[in-house]
């Protein structure tokens, strides 16, 4: 079937959208991509969702301190389609926010689309297809005419290429 290059990549899973990071933005991007009927994958380098809201003492990752609270109120911070519990304080702590994000994943069945401990080492485009390789050896392909979507909180370069926003997305 086709050339050697095609045969070599035949077993790699295809996705319409690959999102880097399971923080606030990555989870929302996942939910809305799935809502559009797109085959979606989220690659998270850490061992949990939450991005900067997931406290760690590991110096390789930035994020909240043990005393961090939001600087915006609960009603301003919550997602429009998923209100925060009224039992949360007016300015939720990072513990509340992480619990909220986990509940968001549960409510919208996102966890099965998230791969934890999948740090992306490279993302390269060959023809119309993106090839994404993770540090743990996992490899994925993204359907033609779509590009890798990175969560806005991360402005890092992956490999030698800067990842491009999803076509049609606001390049904020």
C-alpha cells in the first residue's frame, strides 16, 4: 500500500485535533473540539490535569503556591456552561479550582481523550500531516489541513518549530 513512508506510519493513530496541555484552556479546547465532532487528543506532560492550578513542588513546572487563590470571583471565573459549586468561597483556592477542572472533565467525559505523562518532544509537518512524537515514545498523526493546537498558557517551542494555532482560531 503506497510508499515505504506510508507503510512505516500506517499504524500511527490519526486525530483531527491534538491539544498540548490539559490546563484550563486545553480542557476547554478539548470540550469544544469534541462538540464539533472532531476526533480529539490532549497530550499533557505532567501526571495530572490542571496546568498551573495543579500544585507541585517539582521545579520543572511553574504554577500555584500552596496559598494561591483566584484574583477573580467564583462567578467571574467559572465557565458559562459549568457553574462552580455555590459551596466554593467567593475567591476559590487552587484546591477548589483543580477540583472544579476535574469535575469539568467528568461532566463532559474528557478524561478518555487525555494522555497524561505525554511530553511532546517534536511536532513536524510532512506534506499535509502533522507527526507528533512524545518523550515516552508515543507517536500520533493529525489529519490533513489541520494543525496542532497549543493551549495559550504555554508559549514554549517544541523541537525546532513553533506550534501553530488551529486554523480559524483567534491567535491571541
